[in-house]
C-alpha cells in the first residue's frame, strides 16, 4: 500500500468499519483494514473532523435519532441509560467534561463534610484548576504521593486526624482515580480498593471513582467492570477517550444522587443547549468497546511478539498497566523512526527525551491491520 | 406544494441555501425556498440533527478546516477572531454556554469589588442558577424590576449606598442585558446605556454586556453593533441563537481580559476537548447575519401587511422590540390555527394562554419563501 | 419626685453597688449619683472603660462566677440560657459580633436553598461587608427599598420568580430586621410580619429575625417579646447595644439549629478563647431592661412635656419609631446648644446638617436624673 | 535567694500594683505574694477572672487609657503599634482570634494564586475548621506530615507540580507555623526557614508565619525575633498565650497589606465593637516577655537541677523544643502526685496516659517562687 492508495479510498469509507452493518461483508472490512490509519497516540479511533462529521451525519440520519434539549432527553438520555446499565448504577447524567463530572460528584457527595481524600497524583488534584476547592468550597487532601494506589492506612489516618482537630472537619468523600493518567495509566490495587471501600462505608464516608478510562481495566485485572463500580457511590467515565465522543463524560450513581443534578450542571454553565453532536457516536462505541479492546491487545501482543523476535524492538509493559506500554528501538534514532513510520500510516508519539522510549496507546485502530502487516511496516521504518 | 413534495425533496437539499456556493444557481435556490420549513419559534435556522450534521460534514471537509484542542486553536480560534472583529474588541474566547460566559465575565471584571449591579429581569439574575453568587462569590444586586432599561439613577444610588455601608462593599461591575429575553427581547434604551457607561467609567466601575441576541439590535435602533460594544469592557454573544451553533458563546474584551481566561474556563469544567462540532456553522452564519436579518424583517413586514389587510390577523409590535412580535388571529381558535399551519411547513409556538396571542420570532427561515406564498399559507390555515 | 426619692425607689440604685469604690464611702456614692452623665447618644449606659472595668471586677469577684473556655460554658452559658428563656427559644449561642450572628444564622438556615430575601435597608445587606454572599455563598435578594416593612407581596413575588427560572434557585430564608437601624430604628409592621411568617412556613422557607434592638419593641407596639420571636426560627439580639456588653450577640433557635453551631463559629474565627470580659454585665442588664426602658421613656416623655411647653423645643416622634426621636431647638444655634449642654453632664449627638434636628436615643441613663432637673439643664444650655 | 529578695529584684513586683486592692494594705499584698499560684499548664500567667478584672480596672483607670471603636484606635492601636515595632513590620492589626488572623493573612496574600503550602501538622490545617478552604476558597496543600520543619524540597516539588497541571494552579503562599503546637511546640529548623524564604521570594511566592508563640523562640535558638519575621511577609502572634490577653491576635505586615484589612475583619464578623477589655494587659506583658521568659527558664533549670539530683524526677527536654518539657516521677503514681502538688499551689496537667509523663509549660508564674521553695513543694508532694 502506498500513501496514494490510502488517500484514494477516501476517509469516509474508513468509517464503515464501525458504522451499523459493519462486518456483514468480510471482504470490504478486510479492504478497509489494509488502508486505514493506525494510531498509537489515542484512546479511541482518533477521528479527524471529516471522519467524525461523516459518522455523525450517518447517525443523525437514522430513524428515531433525537436531539436533546439543553442536554436533557433525546440521544443524551439514550447514552445515559446505556452507561447506567453498563456501570450497574440506577441512574446517570451526561456532563460536558470530565473535570465538571468529578467536581459535581465530590461536591454533592460531600454535603456538609467538606474534606475529600484524593490521590496526590490524581487528575482531580492536579489538572482540574482546583475547581473543587475554589468553586466547590471543598478541602481536597492529597495522599500517597508518587503512587497509583491509595492505601487504607493513609485514608484511616486522615479520617481520624480530621476528627481530632479543635474544630470538626469531617471527611465526607474518598475519591479514587484508576487507572491513573499521571502514573502512565497504571491501576490502583483492586484489593486495596475493596478495603478502602469497606472502611469508608463503615464510617459513613461516600466514595467516588474517577474512572475516565475505567473500561480498559477488566482486560488487565480480570475483574469485571461492575466489580469496580460496586465499590463506589458514584462513577465518572470519559466519553471522548474510549468512546469517540468529541467531548463529554458520564456521571453515574443512585437515583437520589442524579435527581436534580442537572440544575447544578446548569449553574456551572455546563448545560450545552444541544449536546448530541458531541456524543452521537458513543452508544455504539461503548457497546463494542470491551470486545474491541481485548481484540486490540491480541493484535498488539502478536505484533510485539514479532517485533521482539527481530531483536530490534523491545516492549516495556508496566506493572498494573492498562492502555499504555513503552517501545524501544535499537540501532536507529527513535525520533526518525517515528517520523518514517508515520509515512506508513502509523501514528506514534515522539520518544520521551532521555530514555528514547516511545509511549504507545492501544486502541481499536489496531484492528485495521493484521499483526504481520503492521510488523512489516515497523521493520521498514527502521531504515531511513 | 404539498407535504409529500416537501418530504420528497429531502432535508439535505434544503441546506444548500446557506451552504458555501449557495446562490450560484438561481433556479435551484428558488426551488428550495418553495419547499423549506419556515420557523417562527427559533432565533436561527432551527436545524434538525440531520440538517445540522450534513452542514457540519460539508464544513469539516473543507481544506484547512482544523479541529481545536481543548477549545483552543483550529476552528474555535477562527470564530473567536471573527467575533472579536465584528464586536470591535481586541480579543475573544469561545465558551461552551452563555451561562458560563456571563459568569466568567463578571467574576473576572469584579476582581476584589464584589458587588455587581444587574437588571432584576436579566438572565444572569434569574436563569443562571445563581452561579455568580454561589460559585463566583459575587453579590449581584437586582435593580429596575419589571423594566428592560437599567436607569442611571438606580445605578448611582447603589454605587453610593455601597460605599456608605460600615464595611466597604464596592460595586465592581455593572452588567446589562439587551435585548432582554424576559421582557420579550425588548431593548434597553440606548441613551441610558451611554449615560450608565459614562458614569461607571468615571467611577472606575467595569461594564459587561450580555448581548446574547445583540446582533438583532442595529436593525431596530439604527445604532451600529460597535456603538453598543464600545460602551462595555466585555461582551457576550450567543452562538447558538442567531448563528446556528449547536451550543456556545463568545466572550470578547481586551487582550488583558482574555489572556489566561482559558484557565478559568477549564476550572469551571467548561473546556470541551473538541468544540468544533458545536460551532463549525458559526463563522458563515455570523458573516451574513445582519444582511439576512434585515431581509427577514422585510419579508415579515410584507407578510404582515398582507395579513393585516385581510382583517383576520393583527400584529402587535413591541416598543423597543427586537426579534419578537405577537400575532392575533380573528375568527378561529388560535391553537387550532397553529396546528394547521404546521402542516403547511410553518412552525409556530402555541398561543399564550389567556390572550391567545402567538409569539413570533423573526429569523432567516423567512427567506425560504416569498411573502405572498407565506400569506397564502396563513390564510389557508384559517380554515379547519 | 425629687432626685432623692427616685434613687430610693429606683432601678439605678442597684447599679451603684458596682461602681468604682462602691460601698466603701456613702458620701462619694451620693456625689457620683448627682453628677452622673446622661447620654442621649447610646443604646445602653454608655460606660467608659473605667466604669466598665469596675463593674466587671465586681461581677468577676462574685461567688460562682466562671470563665468560659473558648466561648463555651461559664458565664457565657449563663447568658445563653438567660436569653433562650427571654426569647422563648430552646437554645442560644453567644457570638462575638452581630455581623457574625446574622451570617451564621442565614447560612445554616439556608442549607441548599441559597436565596435569602432581605430588606434593602437592612444591616445585613448594607453594613456586613457582604459576608453572607462572599463567604457564605448565599444570594441575598434586597427587597422593599426605602421601607422598614418587608411586604408579603414582594416576598411572594420573589419566591415564585425564583422557582420559575431555568435553573432552580429556591428561596431558603426570609430575614427581617426590626427595628431597622437605617430607618431611624423604626419597626416593621407587626401584622405584615405575621403574614410573611405564615406564608413562608407554608412554603417551607425558614425565617430569621435580626432583632439587634428587639427588646425595645414591646414598649412601642404592645406586642410581647415572644410574640415576635415566635414568628421566626432564629433570632439575633445584640448584647452591647441594650445590655452593656463590650461586644457580642446572642443567636437563639431550636436545639437542632444550635447543636454543633459552635464549630461554625470557630471556622469563622469567632470563638474568643475567653469571652467573659465582653459580656459579664449582660445578665443583669437584660433582666431589668424592659422595666428600665419603660421608665426611661416615662422620664423622656415628662422631659419633653416640659420642654415643649416652653416653646423653645420641639420633639419629632417617628411613626413606628422605637429608641429614637428628633429634637429641634428654636432661637439658638443647635450645634452650640449641644456643646453647652455637654458641659451640664448631658451628652448629645451633633445636629443633622440641613435640618438642625438632634437625633436622641432613649436609654437608662435618663434614670440618673429627674425630668425637672433635666429640663432645667436644657433651658440653661439655650444661653451661650 | 529567698522570696523577699526575689520580689525586691524581680519582674513580678510590677504586677503587684494591679492586683485586687493593691496598694491599700501593704500586709495583704505581701500575703498574696507568698501564696501565689505557680502554673505549669499555661503560656501566660493563667489569671482567673477576678485577677484579670482587677488588673483590667487598674489599666482602664490610667490617664490616657482610651477605648477602641469597633477595634479601631485607642488601646487597640497602641498594641498594634507596639507589636509592629517588636516584630519589625511597618504595620499591624488586631484580630479577635488567631484562627481569623491566619485566615485573613493567607487569603489576602494569595490573591489570585490560590494554592497555599502548609505543614500537615499545622494549626491552620488541622484546627481551624478548614475556614481557609471553605470560606477563603483556597487550596491548602499539606506537606511534611509528622514533622515540624517544612523542607525546601517539598516546597519546590509542589510549586513545580502546581505549574505543570493542565490548568494553572499557582502556589501563592507558603505558610509556616513555628513553634508547632501539634509537635509539642518544637521549632522548625531556622536554616530551612531561610532556604524556603529565599526560594519563595525568588519565585514571587508570599510567606506567612504562624508565630502564635513566636516570642519564645529566641531564648532557644539564639536567633532574634526579627531574624524570623524578616523571612516572612506577614506574621501572626497570639496575644492571649504569652501576653495575658483574654483573647486576640496580632497580624503584622507591610503598610499595603494592612491597609483596608479592617474591612475584611468586619466581613468575617471579627470586628469587636469594643476590644479593649480583651487586650488591655497586653502592652505591658509584651514589653517584658522576653526578659521574664528567660528568667522563667533560669528558675525552671535550677528547679530541674535540684529535682533530678534527688533521683526521684527526670526531665525530658525536646530537640528544638520551646515552651514545653516533660517530667517523670519515680516511685509514686504520677496522677496522685499532680493532685497533691496542686494543694501546694502548683498547677500541673494530668500525666499522659501510657507514659505517665507530665507535660510542663514554662511561664512567668515560675517567677513567683524561688527554685528551692518550688523544689521543696515537689518533694513534699511525692508522699501521699
């Protein structure tokens, strides 16, 4: 395949593989696999605007597709219901960003007990503009610096210390992110999640799960999705990471928790008048994610087998890792390699300065090629 | 034309009239005008999802169309620059909702002077969930209940009273909405805007304009757009009301004001990872809005002339009105009339209980038919 | 009644026992009685530091006098219990300032319903630094500008309007000040208080009474103290205005309301490590206030009778007035008059610029002289 | 040195003049001197209400003693000026509690950079009801758990991490408490204070010193008071711990910092209408504190010398300790010992459960007896 061929087939054709009816004709699917972009930088399909809009048009043209009204009803409600079901929670609400989903969750769970225990490495503590503190009036206590797992001992210490102050500062919420973006998407230890959850519930403390990329975990831990969500009162999952939304998040919890929460979403300026263009691709992506993700890792594993056997590549898998591994290339400048392989339809991030390792994200674009085809392109790109 | 014909032509064709290149073939445009939906309930074209997605696909396929990254750059930057230019301000930022745009504006303008004078009838005071107060920590003082215009006398009284308290509560901002949604989109008096602006500036008080539907005003007041915006430090304009965005708002002001404001947008959870699907239709709609809106009113005026001459209809235009008038129908039940005319491709809101008046919004869908054609459909719908 | 008689009968006699050197020399006490200052500028006795400290020492030397510990227990608890009883509420808490008392009250009563309706003329809205808004995150809606009475119609309008917004902004509290300091201590209409209370309770809205000078009202309205307090969930009364505290306030309400509130007092930095030096004179002052205040007005009325008969003075009493009246002097410069009468042991405020009226506050220092003695001093001071 | 000698030389002599009935009968004064209580539980003189009020009366009777007006002017201003001078800062303001002093300080220093680095063990983080977070809208980041010293490495890590988040969360303030109450009043390392201060200033970060008991440090570290305060922009010192106020704190800083701060004090409900009864004893106590404290330790050291020589007592001094040491008693139940020595005019805290150690606070009440007299009472109390 050369670049011209890829371009000639057109980007719209490419979308067929995830459009309704995809897979009914083995031949056409196989053709598509040969020609489409493989993307090791993304969590989802890494659609460009034209690809995204084409799929959106196809979805919007279906019978029964309905717009939402200020993020209520229509396609939004369908996605909310689908995720409530997948996550095993009675109710769910769409939120325009994960930042706001986490903020709404901990703010409402906390109520009058304004201390919230979080991981020092969490997105909520580091990458959310301190909105929970500055706008939500919460005190987020950062624990376990440098770690993905929040140990029960630290949780217990701070719950007890918070009670022993001269003025009551009760801990209202424990919020845990897993996998942890700032720790290369490694996962918190499942046993410790269980222990923290059991302790918190005994103490009347509420639990929030920042599961932006939660759907990847069962593949690695063997624990089903709902084994995680059952440990928490509320769960946030990103829609644009694994599920090809333009933006958006789901916040799931009890009926009581979700009831009336749309008013808070509006107060924060988060009620999009029409949200459906952000999430119309989600329902379908979510339905097939876990199967596709498992299959994507089978492709990745097969590819790595071939590459490592060549002696020119080495993969570093992370303990408790999830969507990411690191790739090393021997005998060539890794930055040059990345640029050459891009010309072969494979998008990779630039190597980490210092180590030269290339961070690699596994996603369903790997299903667009066979491992040996992929491996050939990797080998070809070794040479300038 | 009958309903079947309209349906047969297809909704996508309809979009041609505002798509790039529209008008190159007079014949096809004329045909479209005959068949498309006229919508008296909307501020923009009232696109349904399929229409919207089709236009989006066309836009996204253009050369040079670029996605934004967390609401920064790409198509978002283009819209920001276009609006900065239109509004005569050095800089502008996209915000996902008008609620957040107003909130970011008054919060930043206020700084340490936390009193903000607003109209009692304003959207900011009534329909924003009190976010400025609960999240922004501002004290919004509601003045001039029942009126669209905020009189200088009330502004001055409260500025002085705020200084005379035992503790300093300085007024930092005067925020004015015009036209005022809760007053049937009637406009604040321009002379009073000038006087309030002059006074506030002399006192070092900042000024924000909630101009969600600001672009409609010049047609009615004869004052150019920038005559309004020059009176204010910051201006918010809605993108989804007049400009066919799915959602979104522009907040324009000085370079200093806009600089770094994207961090606050993120803190509120308002940074869509990809915003372009919300606003890709905006740039074009904005470029032609004022011409289209004037033309739309010419159609509306011609239509009302015919209807009133018939003796069966009466239009009530509002003093200082803008996008809305009220229509009365004689000799038939107005609710039945609304339902019958919908079958003739004209969408109207239900009559106001009690008065039976139908609120009518003027927009560019009126350009899809000639006045006499429209009038004929109105007359036809009089009969059950 | 001559001076001797008055002292023999009178309420002031009691105070002698706590004056400096009291009881050591009968003669000196008599002297002091003859010369004590009459003070028309104060709500209480207007004690100077030495007078205050002397009384404090006498109180602190009593058997059973106990210090508080961080504003808990000891003399503080005694004052709390006394006021709970006087106000007919199950519980009460000392707060260092009235500003904080009002703030704690509306913040806790509001809970999640963050709109609070207040008088535009209230101390809470004008003279409290907007703490309820900036620190408490409440939206205080100022109603009835220019009036002492908050009419039910305005309350109902805003309760309903707050429900009709696009986002829920429920009214949680109605807070009413009476008498109103900024309206010359005139009182809100009692019948309207009853109507507002009945309406609010039917709607589940809580009620707070800013009764800084509440104890003066029964004398003027004929309504007993507890007829007022029964209409409200919480009541704040100032301790340093009528009851000779150095500082401080009482906040009374239900057991549930007061329970745990001391933690919020501490969070605001309002828990004095030892509060007793601020309030040790309160218990005694409160016990006798209503009797003394009635007697003080009898003296004032008798004095005004003599003065008005002379044709040189005129008193302007206010409709719904309480502690204040205005005095006009004919035939002399009022500012000069005020200075001359000060040399005769009578303290008055300077005349209001423009009108020349002297604001006069009625308090128990009037019990230190007989009306004819007072009148003589007024007449004498007419002459330069 | 016998008791008489001590009185002749000593610093306590001065206090006699303000004791109850002082000066009226030489004999009774002498008696009181002989029996005065020694108090190992207090930071100051541990005055009871009658003692306090007697001294207050004496102070209030002095020529030129002036009440403050809402915590402005009069005796309050004198104390503010005295502490500004002692602390080497241009300006200072009285605040009713240390909790509020710290809160006002970090809130104003932070401005728009809302992250504040604090010790995990600090009073501000543990014992202030999270007011800085809940009311001040700050994010307090707790560092160095278990330690008195805040290491530069942790400060630098969090300053850098705060800049690296996706949204800017700049660190605005580093707040350090020394000595640290929750670490037995041990002091932060002075060299590290210097390094942190130098780093923060280079980065434009402001510095606050919670020096509630700061005046004790020079005695132990050899560093003069102003060597500490020069490292910080603002300093809080408690008035009721070492200086015999009933309540209160001083917050000192630049003219700019203090200017207008009284409005914020009022907004928090912290402006006592008359503060002088809380602080009238402060000026004198502060002037002599450092001399008295040094002398008190000389008495304590002499006492401990005698006690340890007896073989029945052992003192545990703390590394970097300040006002506290621990005392162990051999051969008797320590709780019984504490009760018996109380009958000999020496107040001690109850032993720590488990260790049996008695926490001992050193203060100027030790100047009320000679070491050998004290030692004799200790020895006597060994026997039931």
